[in-house]
C-alpha cells in the first residue's frame, strides 16, 4: 500500500467537470473524485447542483509530477481559450496520506438505492432495510466504486435487468473487469450469478474488493486477481467492463472472445460524447448492439453475443 500521494486539484465550472475528470483520469492512470459540497442525501436526485466543483486526481508521491502538471496546465489553458466566459482555476498540487484519502469518501458516501432491489450502505452508516432489499455493505477505501457515480449506477441497473430476465434455473458466470471496490461483483452474487471473477490492474483495488467481499460474506464466492483480460482464457455468460472508452475499444476483441454465445456484455465508463467512438470500435465484432442508457454526461451500453452455440 502506497503511504502517501500527490493530490492534483482542479477548480472548474460544474458544466465542464466531466471533461476535466476524463482528462485527469487518463493523465493520472487512476480514478478521480469530485468535491462539490457536503452532501446529506439518500439518492442522487436529492443532491443539488453546484456552480463549481473540484476535480481531484492522485499520483504516487515518489513520481515526478512536473510532466503531468505541465500537460494539465496546457489542457486547462486550451479550455480557457475555447470557453473564454468560463473561469478555470489554476491546478493545485498537495501531498496527502493514503489514510486521509480513504477517510474523505465518508463525507459524501451515503446509503443509496439503485434499481429495484439493490441498497448500498457504507460500513459507517445505517439505513432502513425493506423485506425485498439486497444489501451491499461497502467501504471503498482507495478503490473506485460506491454506486454514487453514474458509471457504476448504470452498470448496476443493466445488470439487474439482465439477471431478472435470466432463466431462473440457471446461475450465469460473470467477469467483472475493473472491479475497483468489488461493488459490481457483490451485486452480481446477490442477484444470483454463479461463478464470478473480479479483475483489476490495481493491486490495492483488489485488496479492497476482497475486504468488501468478506464484509458481505462472499469471500469464497468470488475469485479476485490482477490478471489482464488478454490473458484470461475462460468464457463467461456476462461481462461487465466499467473502464475508459479508449480501453474498451482496445479490448473489444478480447471482450468478445471471452463472451459465451447468448451472453451479455455491459460497457460503462463512457462519456456521452464518446459513445460513437465505442460504437464504431465494436462494429467489427460479432456482437448485437442492444441499447444505451444514460445518466448525466455518461452512458452505458449493452451488447449480446448472438453466435450460435
């Protein structure tokens, strides 16, 4: 576990938050968080819009930040020239302890209902549980995935729909690519999936996912690891890939090869403006495009493998 990090903070108008967050995600190679205000709400619809937000990304403290800061400052300068009426703050760089970063999630992460039955509760909160609720208890630590971000919510909504339509006698196998906190793998198990493999290139994320699986008494039900999807030989009934649009396109052949006939592929982590890029990237694959669902500036897409068994 890395003991300290360099935090890059960008103060930007809220309407440009997704564009800056996407750039900072690619620049840092890790997830970002968005600070707007102290939020005390049960669902995203109750959270008021902010005029400005602060996008935060993180680098290991032993990395030289100068090259990335130069790239970020150049990007912000281009946005300022392109949108002269908007006011973009100068990116700030500070050092934070890993423990401080983990604790900062607790200010914003509240119980959240998604879909019909899923109820996500952080470990430090309590919530009223209804008889039909499927409860996920999550401590995201330093991994991405609380259910609050649109990309995760869209994945969960599509996953629940797929699981509700499945053959009740079957328990589909599932690959969760970019598992982060393990939230999607946990939800899949609660919804009735059988064999589940959860992968992430970040070893710290895998540690967090394993802790959350144990917390939900699923430690023996889900296989976790850092194996690249290119090295996976097993095939699955359902694949969840909540990563960046460019990576989805790059991995399109691998994802297709690992999807069983009749299987469903859910793609998320896609800015709405990059949906055409992903659609074109998957047009060459023998998959049937099914639908796109949207939340804010993000989309998730569902494909199906119509290849005969």
